[in-house]
């Protein structure tokens, strides 16, 4: 049903969404969001023209990558033509949404066939905020009748994701497989992979995804865009569907994703300035902190910690090179940079993986229909969970004492269904670990940290069967609930990023072996590579400012990332 309905919607689009990208389109597509808003408010450009320019490229992006799920362009035409108020910070701007976000009149399938044919009667809270972001504050829908449709930002497409939402790939039976715009043999990331593909291709400038283990950060790294993982309570999260309702051991957060860094800053500032806590009870009443932003921008000499490895999977040559490029640029600017050894990231991986799947993988599996395609990573987790305890223990002993692989053995030992009694103990362990990190950071007196976002660049389709546990560089900061952003730096180079001749995968632990099974600099040539900029909890303004200073340093030294050219 999903694919057929989507194809019909695309086929029935007016001719303005077909044909080559015009000069007028390019002027719109190349303008920052802030400039477009100003032009809309001055009536120099019409919202319908912005929508059609981005819609045209979104259709092209979909033809190459299968990145779209719900195509809402026909409805958006009406909204953009008649219902946009010109006074808000996102007036007339098209915004793409992860498929899990509720828009009135459309399904929220989350990749499950059991969720299709059930359109939502009302916009979710998050969408209401976005629509109100084009309004005069006195006319916002929270103060207007419930059926008010005076719009600001214009939702125009929803984007692909993996069934289960627990993967760095984005494939499901309902919508099909999403591919990477740089190389269609590779994943665009997950679980917000459709956003990554769409924004990287140029079919959008701003979008929203969710993140429970790296799901807005892996797509940014794999696809070559920018994202910000917000701390819980900073960005609205109501008005959505999920694969694991009630899972709060590692809370999921919704967060912004953009094609450029200036747009990431402007979009984040705009939403937080909308007082989202007046719409969503889960949001802390913390307005945009201009003083924190300015302090991070103006401090002359920054103290920066570099996490070279998480001790589980060393970064591949491409990811290590990207990190070193950033370190070199920042050091040239006179900042204090030091390698750091924080509390064990491996300990965090053990705690986080146990918490996330403490229900025995039952909840995300409960939405599957018989015979429905399964993500290979999610299937692998379920397989480990279902192994009978005696057999699992024997396997654990073999891994630990025969293979002498303490890393993989430690994860196997903890991967089991938990009672409420056991779950509470894990939560206490999580809080103790977070306290250790807080004390360490305060003692180290860091402004921010740099890490790889993942051990490797984008992985080929199906690789999550082996690489499902290689998520420690992002998952760590979900457990800590730290604010962090992804900044694309470079591309894989087959000449510079080969594995050394001395590399031997048999020496690796089970997690690293799964990740490195697919690392091939020749095949990966041209794929994006990013770094992760990390601040402490609720430091979104500071993280964005540090990202700006980092990119400025890279640009000064001739190393700013080159976006994929709009076709």
C-alpha cells in the first residue's frame, strides 16, 4: 500500500515538480534559511516557489535514493499558497520529517505494515510547533481553535527509516530500501536515513529526526550533512510514533538535521525561541541562551579534549584522518588540545545496550506481521536474546576463555531480558556512571570534546548483521544525555585511507571484527567522513557555537567540507 500510494502521489504532481533545475530554483536552493525567511517576509519570494524548488529536487532525490515515504506536496501546495503567515522565524520554509512524526491525514507507519491505512486525525505536537513558527505569536494555534490551519513552516515530505528503528540502515517492507546519494551500494545511515539522503542530495535544507543510539548522527556522518543531538527535554518529542513505546532506560530525543551549519544554528534557535514547553510537557522551560552562545563564540583560547578511540573499535584510517584534520586546524588557531581518557566508554556500551533491550526485544517485535522483512541488525539482537540461558553461558565461556575476547564476552553476558528489579539496578548503575563522567569533565575543565562519530564511514546494505554493536561513539552520549553535533569534514580517499599491510582482523574483538569486515577504502572512495563535537548536558547553544568555530578553522586552512552538488 505504501509504495503504490507514494508512486501515485508522485505521478499526479503538477509539471512544476518535473524537469531540470532552473536558475530561479538554484537561487532559492542556495539561499540560507534565514535569508529565505527574510525574502518571504519582504514578499520578494513566494512560499509556493520555495516549495516547488525544493519539491522538484526532493523528487529527484527520491528517484535516486528512495528517501521519501509520505509525499505531502499536493497538500503543501495549498498550505503554502493560502495559509502562510509572514511574521515568524520559519515563514514559508519547507521542512522534511522523519516518518515517525505525526502529520494530520497521513499514516505514521514507522516502517511497520501493521501501521498503514491508519491516517492521524490531528497534527502531532511537534508539527503544530513548526506550523506556528510562521505566525504572529498572538495567533498561535495554542490560543486558536483546535482546527486552525494558519501555517508557518510547511511540512512537505516524510522520510524513510528502518523497521524497528534500531539500525544504521533504513529499509522496510512498506517503503523499501533507502540508499546513500554518494554511492547507492551503501546505507545513508539510520534510523533517520531518509533525512540524511534527502538533505545531502539537496532536496531539503532542514528536517527533523530522532536519536536513541546515534540516529540523527550516523546519517549525518554517512551522508555528509549536519545534525545536533539535543539533550532530553530541550527539543519537543510529543506527537510521534515509535517502535519501543515506554522505553526510557535510554530516552529517545527528537533533534534537527540540516544541509548546512548556518541553517542548523538558525533552525535550532527558531524552534527553541517558540517556547516549545507551552506545547509539550516534556520540554524544559529553557529559552535560547544567547549568553552561553556568545561566551562559546568569544572565548579566545578553548580547552578541547580528543577521544581518539572508545577502546572497543578503533576508528578506521578515514575516520582517524578526519579527526586529525580538525585537531590540526584548531591547534593552528592556538587552542589547547589534549588526548583524553574519560571513564570507560566500553562500560557505557554494556549498560546502554542492556537498558535499551531490557524487555528482551519484545516491544519492537510486537508490531511485526508474520513474514515481514526484518532489519539484519535487529534480527541479530533478537537471535542473541532468544538463545537459551545454558547455551548462551557456554558460548560466553568460549568467547571469554578460548577466544580470549573480553569485550564481546562482556556484551553477551549482559544481553538478556530483565525483571523490574534488575532494570532498577541497571538504572542506578547508569546514574553512577553519569556522575563519574560529570566529575571527570569538571576536573578536566574542557570546553568541548572531539570524537569520531563511528568507527567507519557508511556501511554497505546488510552490514548491520555484523556491525550492529559498533555504535559506541554515539550511544555513549545517549546514555550520558550530552548535547553533541556532527560536522562533515572530508571524504574517503582510496590512496590515503587504506588499512595498513600489518592489519589482521583475526586479532580484533567481536565488535571490531563486525565493523571492519566491511571497511574497504577502494569501495568507499568518495563517501563522507565527519567528526562529533560534544558538550555537556543541555549545552546546545555552546555545541553549535563550537561547531561554527571548528568549521571556520577548517575553512581558514582550506579544508571545509564540500557538499554534494545539487543535480
